[in-house]
C-alpha cells in the first residue's frame, strides 16, 4: 500500500559562525515545510565547520549538551514551528572528557525522541576524529516519528555494513546518513555504498554531504547529496557537487514492503552462521 513521505535534506556551505549557520538551516527548513516536507535532516556537525581537519583543543568549544544545549533547544522550536521531524547532527559533550559525534532526532511536535552517537571514528589525514570523539555507546536506535521509523548512521559509519543491518532489524524505514567527505578520498564510493546498503537492508537512505572548502584544511567537500530507494535507485536528481542545495523528495514507503516480499533478504538471513563476524 502506498504511503508517501515528503522528505528533505540540506547540503550547506560553512558561513563562518554558528549563529548564521543555524539561521541558514532554519530558513531551508521553513522552505522545505512550505513545499510540504514532513522531515528534514542536516549534515554532520551542521552548526560548525568540519574542524576535524586539524587536531587543536580550541575546537572543543563547538561542543554542547544533547538535548539541553542551545542548538537542540532551538531545533525543537523549529520542529514545532514547521511541523516537521528534524535530524540534528552536532558535537556533543556529555560531561568533561566525554565527547561524541551525535545526531538528535526531534519529532514534528518538538519533542526530543533521542540521539544516535557515531560508532566508527576515523583517524586519517584530514579526518582526525579520534582526537575529539569517543565511539558511540547508545546502540542503533530507530525512532518512531510522525512520518515513520527513522534511523541515523553518521559519515564514516557508512563503510561498515553491520550498523546498516541492525537499523533494518530495528525497523528503520528511512535512515539519514549525515556526512563530511571530500573529493578524491572516497568519491567513487559515495554513490555506491549507500545505494548498496539501501538494497541490502530494503529501506530508504538520505545521504548528506557538506559542500565547498572550509577554513581549517584542504578538504573539498563535494556535496552530491541524494535520496535512494530500497531498489538502489536515486529518488530524483542528485544534488550539485559545488553549490549549497535543499532537496525535497517524495518517498513511497509502500515500496519497502513490496521489495521485502520480492527479494526476501530478511527471510533468508542466517544469523545462526554469523558467529565469526563478531569475534575479535
């Protein structure tokens, strides 16, 4: 049975300060709401630059509590104003010395549903994330939102199939993957991994990448954000590789059931044979 959800995502250029960055995303959200969207998601640490291009203690200043920090409180107001579910990726401080790469999920009435913390933390040239973030420790939550069951997987996580699968097993219909990935590093994987994961796990994926160059390094974030369906097909056009852009797309969640009947991947899983996958 058809169940169409109008979903949005934003790929944005860094403005130079948090206040203007948040304000810009608020305007994109209001425009998405005017177009009838019921959910919107932002890019990785959306209210800050991608400071992980360097390892400097000054960048702990971008961190704030979740859900009681100023950005998430403001996004709760935005959700109430627009009537949209909002996926809010930020740099979280839990207490001194405990920092996470986190996404808060806020329901359409402004209620805070919970958070996902990035599990897989890279430490390679231009992506020095272990300097800042502890590995996620809140599992693979799927949130029962006004538009359906929504999960989150963050950037480097996308290279690891286990989390994609667990989100599917937990009931996800749509998974947002906020990212910051640069041209030349993994561009050939960008339009390969998320569609393959959408197929393998039979749900929709919203793949979001930052766009442009920022002040703390040479990374050239190449945008090309998109929605992909459970058959691995892009829903509408892929976003620009150089310009900021708001995408609004209609996702027919009825396709999930059709695909699961046709391909039956969940039926044919063999968890009894997978013990070796979790051996150290």
